[in-house]
C-alpha cells in the first residue's frame, strides 16, 4: 500500500514536470509570446534543468532541443524510479499494452525507448486537450484571451486539414478531423511503438 502511494506520488509529479517541459517546447516551437503568465510559470518550474542543459544541447533552427531532451531524461528516470519502488507494478507505457516494471528496470534501453513512447503519448494527449478547450471556447467565450494562444499552438496542425477541407454550412470541421487523427495516432503509432518495445526487448 505504501509502495503504491509512493509510486502514485512520484508518477504524478514526474508526469506534471514532463508536461510542463513539453508545453514549454511547444510554445517555443510555435513562437508564442513569452510575456504571458503561463510562460512565466513554465520557465520558473523548468529553468533549473533547461538552462544548464542548453550548454550541452544546442538548439536546431529555433527549436529548444534542451527542453525536449530534458523531458525525455525525466521520463526515463521516472520509469526507472517506478520500477525500483515496486517491481510488481505494471507501467502502461503507451496506453494500450502493459510492460512489466521489473523488465523496465532490467533494461536501460527499454527504459529509454519507453520514455520516448511516453513523450509521444503525452504530446498527443496535450494536443487533444488543447483542441477540446479551443472548441469549447469558440462556443462559450470566443473572445477569451486564451483563444489566440491555442490558435497559435494548433494552427500548424489544423492548416493542412483546412487547406484540403472547406467549411460545411459555415462550420469548420478541421478540429474534429484532427481529434480523429490524434486518436488514430494513439492507437496506431503509440500502440505500434509499444509492440516494437515488446518485440525488441
């Protein structure tokens, strides 16, 4: 019981840190203005690791790879920690197939690959959440200050769909199409990566 409670606490805190790092990377990649409270919060929570890592990991075409690498390292350490807390735990690495925590702790390569799968899965969930919030705001409060930020984050993913699909009776269905694509990515891409982990290790 204590091991499960400790695993829950470590998993929750670790996942929140990974989400903060992924969101920071996403905001920077989308060239979002960093003068809003969310950006300040993310910088406060993640600067301790991002700034030192930037000395080792250079950026690439304006992308802050240090933030992404730190998110991957945190996910890697989190997987290993959870396997050490309770080897009987089963880590759901990709939302579809469970991998025994004991095997995760036994293989450094598996933990590293599992961390990559976790990042992909978390990012897709973040995109789904952003889409749902954007759709709700467009119906309830279209002039919300959060609207332009969500539009900036989602525009690179929605634009290709909008260029191929005209509005139906004045309704833009591209967010719904992107939601379906995200769900398919969770099933096919993340599920496929998980099966690859099981085959390789």
